[in-house]
C-alpha cells in the first residue's frame, strides 16, 4: 500500500489525529525500530525503511500512541 493510502487510512480511522500528530507518532516508532525494537508485522524489515514500517504498523492498529487516538489499547 502506498504511503498516501496508509496515511489516509490512519487519519480516517482516527478523526482526532492530524497530520502533525501522525508524523510525531511515526517518528517515535521509527526511532524505536532503529534502536532495536522488533517489528509487529510479519515482513522482512531489511527491505523496508523504518519510517514505512512504522506507518504500516500504525495503519494496521498494531501500534497505538496514547493521546493521539480515540481508541487506546
């Protein structure tokens, strides 16, 4: 799925989140991934950039940042 489609999916599912908050969430998860966190997706993380991987995880609902969404797990 393209970055634009993932972004639209996330923002549609979370009306209280804006582009800036999404960028902060992606950056935080990207930092976690680059510092050794294991991806929650079953894909080869070697061929995918960490920012794309973070966006995919957030779009699938595998990573939720409190305060940015209506649903907290």
